[in-house]
C-alpha cells in the first residue's frame, strides 16, 4: 500500500487505463459464485512490503529457521483467528524472499497458516527503489513464481496474485502479462489466481471484462484517503463504479483506516474514515465480496487492526473498527434484525441537561485522568461500553472509577486500569441515573449541575437532578 502522493497519481492512472481497449464481457457462470468466504487480513513487513531484500512480516525474524518461523507464525495466525475471526492472510513475496535462504524459513509462515485452515494469498511486491508499477526484473519475477508455484500449486488453500498494484501498465499490457502468467502456470487452477485491478488495484472492470482472464478471481484496493467524502452515500458512489458487474469475482484485498486514534466506527456520517469504512463494509456485505483488511498486523502502522505484545498475544486496537469489519464479513451477531450494521461496541453517554457527552479530555490514556462533559463528536474518547461484569470501559482497555479516596461524594470520576474491583462497576438505572456498584448511594453527575463543555464529572449523593441523568442514544 502507498500512503503518500497516491491520490494525485490515481487520477492519471484512471485516464491511462480508460485508454485501453477492453474485450468481451464474461458471463457470471465463468467465475466463482462469490468471494464472501475470504475473511482476511494483510500481514505486512514494517517497511510496507516494498523492499529489495527479504520481506519479513512483523513478528517474524529473518534469522529463524523453518521450525522457529512455523512456530511464531502459528501463534500469530492463531491470534488472527481467535481475536478477529479471520480465515485468510495475505503475504508479500519478492525475488529476494524466494531466491535466498529465507525462502526455506518463510515457507514456515505459509505452511503454518494453511495448516491452521487459513487461506493464503501470496502477492508480488516491487522493490523500494522501483515503485513504478511494473515488474522490476522479468527474469527474476518468472523464476520467483516458478519456485512458488512448484511449492504450492497442489495446496488448495494457497492463492496466487501475480502482482500488487500494477499502475505502470495500461489495461491491455496488464491483460497480456497476466494471461501469459496463466499460460505459463496452467497447473494452478484459475479459481486460485487473483488478478489485480488496474492502476493501484483501484478498478476491476477492465480485467473483469477480459476473456483471457475468465475464471480467475479479481482484487480491488480501496482506501479512505483517496477522497474527502464524509457520507456513506458519497463513498458508495465512489466505490461502485470500480466494481461494476464483477463483485462476485472480487476480493477487496486491501482496505483500511486509522485504528489507533480512537475513532468510533459505529458512527458512519460526518467523518471521512468512519463513513468510508461504513460504505465499504456495507457494499462488501451486499455483494458478498471478501475483505482482506490492511493491515491485520504491521508494526508502527496506525491502520493496524492489532498490535503484537511481548507475550506473543495480539491486542485489538479498535473494537468498533473490528465490529464494522466483521459486519462486512457477514459475521454480525445474530445477523442483526432488519439486516442493519451492528451497534458499535461502545456508545455515547449524554446528560439529560445540556445533552453533552461523557468525555476523556484529549483522548488521554493516562491513569487518573478526570472525565468531563464535552460536545458529542463520535470519538473513541466518548465511546463507553458496559461489560458483562458491569465495568464501564473506554478504548476497550480502561475503566471508569472513583478518584480521590474512592468512596466519597465529591470525588472526581476518572479512568484507570481495569481491575474488576467493585468500585469500577456501574449500574444504569431506569431513571437514567448511573450508580456505583460499591457505593450505590453515589451517582455519576456533572458538578454544580453544569452543562457546558469542560464541566467536571464526579460522584455525588443521588438527588435525581438533571445533571445526574444520562441517556444512551
């Protein structure tokens, strides 16, 4: 994926591709029924997969042998399944990854994934000193794919994507290259070949219409930084022409948005990122297209859906983002009545007086930060969840608690590490009050019955005043 300078180039690419001459449209019967069973994530090198040397996804070590790589990869892939409900992983390759000693070890990652029941999409990426949207070295490219195909043509869980983001080719030139790839590797069933859309994988209509590529899958990339839309309707108008009639063959094998900044992805309007992800997942669900999120794991990437802890566990960076992705995968709980997207894992808490929201100032994650009222904005610092144990959490990791002596009226409400202590439990009552589990005589309320932004929130003797009454929209 490219992060900088992409939108400007994109417009040029679309014009270049449009100049290509398409071929006859292929009927739906020539391809798969749909791609909805691809519920996946990209597992990426910290350098964004553009490298002249070996590609080493985050959490792996180029010094490890096959057994050590298999063990590390098994743990990470297992976490992708456990934490995300994923069943697919997309892995990068280049000639240095396949033509060096690392290949013997790197196969441990592919084998670990397929042994775990995952589908694996292997995709060729350019070197970091090229990035012209074309194959860097055709001879090395051919040798690389010969090696990979020989190893995995007979493994039904491995899928082959000849090249990532071929923006340097016109439509005709790209069809020529990929149809030649198919001819040279006829031992690979076409339904296990993923042909990238033209440009930055940003349009599949041209490759979808090419009879030479019939029976293959197609891959589409779609990102929220390509435009500044703030509504789902605008984003869908941007996305749908890129798919055309080929959603049934298409895997969105790169799509992502910021996950480490506290955005609430249950709010689909008024924000570029949240409206983008809402539109993407709704479209994928409607057209039964698989999504392979960028990235499931990449160290240092604000889009990364997980972070790797020293223990080897993966921690989800944004529960509401994961919920929206799972919606796009078709995994929403009980399929949701009326086929509606899931409510976000968290939601706003508003006072009856003034209608402002319970807010963690400045998106702070510092233990002891005092909460306050603020204008409602859909941010992750205003997204509160009740757990089954009645903890009131924010960011999915921190709990609301009583500050000061932890037991007296007038003490501020704060965020702190969750310990499951009784004074971190809260009850939303029928009258709209929120009482503390350890001290039910104390209610959460705005100090001085204030209503303005910045008003401190504390625990008080319950009085039934409007400043102690809360609603969840």
